[in-house]
C-alpha cells in the first residue's frame, strides 16, 4: 500500500461535532480517493476525529485499498471520554489499519505534536473548522505552512482560508 504523503490525508476538527456534515465527509473521502488518496489519518479525539474515522471504516467496502491510520497522542487518550465514546474509540482502533502511539504518557504539547505528525504525512487536510482559536486552528494553519491542500467542511466543502 502506498502511504506516501501525496496519497495521504488527515482530519482535524472540533470536539463539538455532532454529525452535521456526515454526508459531505463521506463525499470528500470518495473525491480524494478518486484522486489517488488511500490513507487517512485520524487523531482520535472526540467529535469530528472519531466521526471521520468511522466514515473511512464505513467506506472501505466500497473503496478498495482505503486505509484508516490512527495517531494516538498517548496511551489513555480515551480514559476520560464518556463511556459510549470510549467504546467507539476502542472499536475504531480495533479496525484501524495502522495505529501510531506518539508518546508513552500524557505530556504538554502532545496533542500539537500529534497534529503535526499527521499533517507532515499528508498532502490534504479535511477539517470541521469554524475559524476559532484552539487545536483545530493550529492544525489548519500548520497545514497551510506545510503546503497541504485544505478542505473545510464547515463551509460546505470549500477551501476556506480563515
């Protein structure tokens, strides 16, 4: 499987995501797949990250060679998730094609390092981003600096440069 940067995308988005763009999310995965993208990184956070990972898993039967890669910032990331989301998290990890655990325990900046790890390995970043401050903003801006294509589903799948 070719997991070179030019065939890889990453997801970033807000924790408060509640399925608002699930159809658009699946459509953009299909569109990127049609352009040769095969691997998709999820940072496995609550909200958009978990939904994006589930979208990739749901499309694997339809899109041969589609791979889910999970970037876990540290073991125990999901320990404080609500029970239902912790179970989702574990089901996703069990079905992932690749899991990279980036630090042996929680450390300051471990989430930012996880986001950098995903962006540095991706030619495109798909976001659910409202333009506000925080980790999604950092990742969105870092993707621009790394010259990754940026697709923001918050604004109906258009490239948005906040």
